C-alpha cells in the first residue's frame, strides 16, 4: 500500500468520522416533554386491574417471598402456621439486608422475574415500584377494614394500595435513666421542649460519651433526620400540589438545630455522621454509649434484651421533644406487596392478609417489639402489657407523623444528603445548603408529577 | 491475488477449528457482546422505569446531556483524583516493593508469599476490613493514633468527605499493589543479569542501574500494569459500596463515574441515562488505554 493511498485512507476515515459525528449530533432527539410521565399506565410492566380475592382453593400452590431482615418471627414459626392454615406452600422465604434489597428488587422487576411473588415494601418503594407498574394494585375487597392509616399509607401511593402492612413504626425518644439520674436530671421524665432536650443532652455528655446520637451516615438517614427536624419545627415537606419546602423556615430551623447540637452544644456524637442504619444506632444506645436516641420501636426490645447494658428499668421512652410544636415524628411502617409478574397472586394475597392478621401481629408485637397494624390488636390490653412503648406510639400519632414516600425518594435522599452534610460539616449555612437542595429537587418533582 | 483452493483435509481442519472455537465465541457473545449491544441500544432511549409512559428513542440525547451534567463532571474529577493516586502511586509502590524483594535476604520467599495475601482477600471483605479499621468509634486507626498521643478525640474518617477519599485510595492500593508487584518481580527476574554486570563494570551504582537498566527493561510490563490499573481504578465499585453502605457518600465524596452510573441505573431506575454513562465510561477506559500505549509504546519504538 503506497503512502499516498494510506494518507487518503486516513483522510477518508477522518471524513467518515466527522460525518458520523454530524449524523450523531443530528440524531440527538430531545425527549418529548409533552409525553405523560408517571402513573405507570402505559409501560410494558403494568399492575393491570386491581386484585380481587377469589374463593378458589389454593391448596398446594407455591409462593416465594423476599423480605428484609427485620422480622424473624416468620421464619421461626409463622410460615409453618401459614402453611397449615392455608395449604399454600412457601417454597422460598429469603431475608436480605434492607440496604441491599432495593437493587435486588429493581433488577428482578426490570427482568420481569416471575420467581418472586411477594416482596417487602415501605412508603418509598411502594411509591417508586408502584409508579413503575411493578407492584400489583389491590382492590378494596382485599384490604382488611381495621388497618391503621399510617401503616396503610406505607403500602400506598397516589391513592392506590399496593400491599398490606406487616408492622407499624414511628420514631420516639429513648433515654438512659441512669445517665439522666447521674447528671442530676429527673430520670422518669422526658424533655418536653427542644431547649430542655439540649440541656439534658449537654448534661449527659461526659467522659467521651455523648448525650445524643443519630444515624445520618447515608442518604436515607440524612433524609430521615432532616425530615424529623423539619416536622419538629412545625413544617411540611411538600405543599398539597407536591411543591417541595426544603428551604422553608421550618426546614432551615430544623437543620440549624441539628448543626448546633453537633458543633455549638457539642452534645451530638460526631459518629452520627457515619452510622448508616438504625440497627447500629440501637446498639450504641443498648451498650450505654449514648444517653438518648430518637429511634424505631424495636429499640425497646434491644435495650431490654439479654446482653444489653440497658434494661426495662433503665430505659425511658417518650415523645420526641418539638422545636416549634410539642412533638412530631417520622413513620417507618413496612409491609408486603405482590409482584406484578407473579403467577400466584391469589396465594400471595393470602400471605399479605396473614401477615397483617391477628396471629402474625400478636407475635410481631410480643416477640419483636413492633407496633401492630390493626386497630383491634393495638387496643388489645395484652399488647400494652407486652410492649409498654405502645402507649407512646398512641400519643405520637396525635402529632404530625410523616414519611413522604415518593417515586423520587432516592433522588431526594441523595441530593439532600449532600447538602445536609455540607451544613453538618459547616461548609455551608443551613439556609444556603437547603436552598441548593430545593433548586435541585424542583425539576425532579416536575419530571415525575408533570 | 488468486485464491487457492483448499484441500479436503484443510477444509476439514477449518470446520473443526470453527467447531472447537464456537463454544467460546457463543459464550463471549452471550456474556459480553449481547449485554454491550443492549446497553448501547438502551443508551439511545429515554427509559426511566418510574416513567414507563415516557419511554422513547432519543438518539444521542443522553450523551449530549452527559456532556453538560455537573454531577457527571464532578464524579469524573473524583475518579481522576482516585486514579492518579491508585495508578501512579500503586505502580510506583509495586516497583519499589519488587525492587526490595529482588535483593536476597533471609525470609524473602516468605515475604513474597505474604505479599499475595491482600490480593487473595475478596474485595467485599477488603472493604469491610478497612471500614472496621477506620470506624470513628471502634476503629483501630483511632485507637492507635490515640495510643500514640497523636489525637485527642476520635477522627471520623468515614464521615468526613475529604478523609474518606484517602481511606478509599489506601484500601484500593493495599488490595491491588500485590498483583502489580508480583508482575513486576516476574518481569525483573527476566532481565539478564549480564546487563547488570556490564553496568557495574561501567561504574554504575545501584541507583543508576535501576534507572538505566531496570526501568527501561520494565517498560512493557509497566505499560501493561498502568493500563490494567487504570481500568480497575476507573471502574472501582465494590470497595466504595462496602465502605459507604452503598451510598457513595458522605456528600457524594466517593461517587466516582462508575458509582454514579450504578446510582443512576439502580437507585434512580433511569436505565437509558445510566446506560449512556456506562458506555461513556467504556470510552474513557479505551481512551486511557490508548493514552498509555501511545505514551509508552512509542517511546519503546524510538528506543529500539
């Protein structure tokens, strides 16, 4: 091949490359902004019509369940009970770490995997996977009458119910009575206002132990802690038309209080910024390494379990002290939903109903310390006897309790955590950080809500 | 040029060759080419699973978006910082270790075996190990520093956006350096000893021998190591996932381009844009490979 031929070929290649580039640029087709977004009504994966319970025998039908690792009672007897009661066989019951489940579900759903019939869900995933058309909508006939509203909200999105709750959960305050007494505080009375709480946290911060600790080490934790602060300051995260209120006065005040607790009052354990889940936080309290936490109800079971430094006598439980309101909290209820791709939906529905029914609820309350999802179980005197913190739960629900599970929860968690960290690390004022987060969130909400 | 007619035996050999190679070709096709082509196709669509009604062909629109995406740009900068330390630092450290292990000393064989230990540790275990070492409350790092009187209060290594990148770099270098060092040792052993003898006769000291004899003879190996380490660094995922609890935090401080592609695809369910990011990352890996080949390959041509 001659030199001339080679250079001609190179030029030809360059020309072809330029032409391909030009064609490529011409092939940039802006997405049609008028295309309807959410609703999950036009996608290939659809929930279809709402699932209505049928009376047909399901004897011998097999189902597979993918759960988080929150509840052991199913594996330790309830599955057996379910099989005996219904004749349905639980072919596979797998428990996985909560932080890993989202990706497993997303992968399975995207692949239209029919091998999983029942999935664990909560407010964020119900909205996200429900909007994607991956969760089976339930008809009103499939929903028990006496379910507690916040628990049902955790399996619903946009007025559609995608599952049934398995336990209710609201964060309350837990404090170490011994630490309080040693600091000269009344060990039997929870602080009622934020100022009282700060004084108590400061008084119990001694010898390298901090008066307060939380779990904001990952995006979901940062969101939860910010949301709780915003609610305590009397705010709401969205307006009725889903306009975000991150940089509202309440949002700024709430975040400012958290920053002050860490840097000004030095009463928050700096490790709070690296603790990534409630289970680790529970251990911090149960081992006596912090004097107070705002945590989920199973903190009680852990704090009173064998091996804990704390006990029922030394653990106090009460409402979270408010900043601008008496109290407020966040919801963490969980439930089960049926995969759209399941071929055993009636049997799967039986599992959902079993988990929210009296037999399972009794064990979840008594053995694991979660709140029940049915009004009847909640009002049963045996429940209060088995789980004293139920009394606080009932008080907490008289105050604002929210979670705001939305299809954009993951995006919000991620962008908000960056700004919360900037504020907590004093790289930005809370107002500036939240303004940035608000500006970033607005187009995301617009994308999903149109 | 006229085509020669194949004999019956040659045709039989060719058929057998095709038959023998077909399982490998089919496997590669199924495990590599199909996903690759599918990813390329996905990248040409707006496809967000949470907006199922809005799926549409957008051509190269996703790529145009990446070019102006501030998040991707920031992730690229983090990837660059991470790669500079792990690629250049890792390879330099490997050469240093290899040089040390070239010298005969008592226990050298044991040292060479022990060198392999970090390489044998599974990536997830490696991440967990470093997470425990640098835990702000229980970590050995804080205990050791406090024991030496260097710190008064625990450092939150994993909660500080500036410190966690250092932890990430350290854990990756610790994991990958043994492989790099092993390759370098093997290459050093292949350098003829008479070259060193000739250099010594010419009066070259050990430092001069290293610069004038060892390094030039390692050029091919170094090019290979720089290429593979660059690939690994750009594609780093598992250690970040374990160290940060799957978040790429704190404050996105460890969100590299590959991790951002993961978040976009699996957390935000934006599969079209995530696929475009993945293809872009593949382009970056190829470009980096070409860069090293041009840089070191050409020098080799000149030197020969």
